[in-house]
């Protein structure tokens, strides 16, 4: 009899998954792990359980589901697993459980053999936990001996793909003069269009209601650039009122050597109201200063106001 492939933890490091094409994040609503199955396998979610098997052989199948026990009590989880297996199979013989880590996940491997109406079965169980995550997952691999001989290596390759799910970033970053050595840094939503240029970057929301320009201008022009651009932008509208007729908001941070100025205006063009915003950051000792300006229909703030606020709050400036 061949050595049970799925019980050999060391070989996890040496098996390829070149044929795997179906990547799944599980659970779907709040992913904990990612796992990849071969492209010629059937992969089906049903009532919160993920089922997978070779398309031509359901006698080798995997299932992935949460246990009732939590990651805080793996002993209860193991007892739950044992009860479930012994409801399905008789004459179950267990091997000594083995613990390991796979890409930041804690895994308890339980191998067993049992019998059902179809004959002898190989039973391979992985209890999976992720740090600071209460959900305890169970991945089962059940197979006949014949199916195990045929698909065992592919099953192990699938196990090798298991990884802790990392949520996609909700932001994208622009740093000046470089990400490696930034003097200024600002984050935008990940799904907004960002086009870098010689002066900085241009950013646009997916619905094109928000248009933002981030410019880095020679500090020698700091006294005139902002007012010049305010006049240029204002000339495009029938009317515009800056800062409700008052002065802009000015903040100074002596520790950072930073002066920031915030100008906000309401403009009207063809009876449509627009919001126009200027943000200026001047850092002592820097050759450039940051000037961010945006213009958008006032109603766009109902949808994007929070995102714009987060953009402004994300601006970071290097210490002196």
C-alpha cells in the first residue's frame, strides 16, 4: 500500500499547483481563507458549505464549512469533528493529530480511515484557524482508496494553495517625490481613476462627478500660485463665493513646520451649484508645496462627501 500522501505535511512545501485555476475566498461574506482548485474540478457552494471534486469522479471530494465551536476552543472543535465523522463512518481509526502553520493559519491535521456502505474510505481533516478570528473552519477530504490513488497528489496541491485571506486595499496612494522617500503622501479610493503627470496627479471618481488635481509647485511661487488659480477657476463660473465671504481656514503646526490653508467655495453656472475646494500644504524646508483642488456639482457631495473628507484626512507630511 502506498504511503498516504495527504498525511505528509512536509511535502506541502514541494507540490506545485500548475493546473489550478479556480480561486475561491471563503466564507463568501467575510473571507477568512483563500483556496484554489483545478480548473477541471466542480466547485459548488451550497447552504454555506463549499463542495469540490474532480468533474469525472465524485468519489474524491472536499468540503469546507465552519464548525459550531470557535477558535477559542479547538478541543470542542475536535470533538465536534469526531462526532460528525463517526455519524458518517464506522470502524473509524485515527492517526495522531499533527499541528502546523500554512501562510499565517494554524492548522490541525487529523487523518483517519473508516468504512461506509461503499467500502473503505480515506478521511483527511484540516481544522483551520486564523489569528484574531473566532470562526473555526473544517476542510474535509473524503475518498475511496481507488480515488485516493488517482487524485491524492492533486488534492495535496489544493491544500498547498490555502492562505489567509488578505482584504484588497480600499485605497491607492500617491507620494511625492517618491513612495520610497515621501515628503507628502495622500490616499484616494482604490476604484478612483488616478493618472500621474509631470506636476502631480489627476484623480476622478468612477461616476466622473469628482475631479481632483494634486499639484506640486515651486515653493518660490507659494505667495501667488493659490490666488492665481482661484481666480482662474472662478472665472469659469457665472458667480462664486469663497469661504462664505470670509477668510480661508489657516492651520500651523510648528512641530512639523507645516502651514495648511483651506479654501471652500460655492459656484453657480447655468443655475447648477458647484463645490470648489482648494487645499494648500507648505512644509518648511521643502522645495515644493502641495496644492490640491477639486470642483464638482454640489449634489456630488451627497455621494462622495465622506470619501473627500477621508482623502483630506489621509494627507501626511514628513517630519522636519
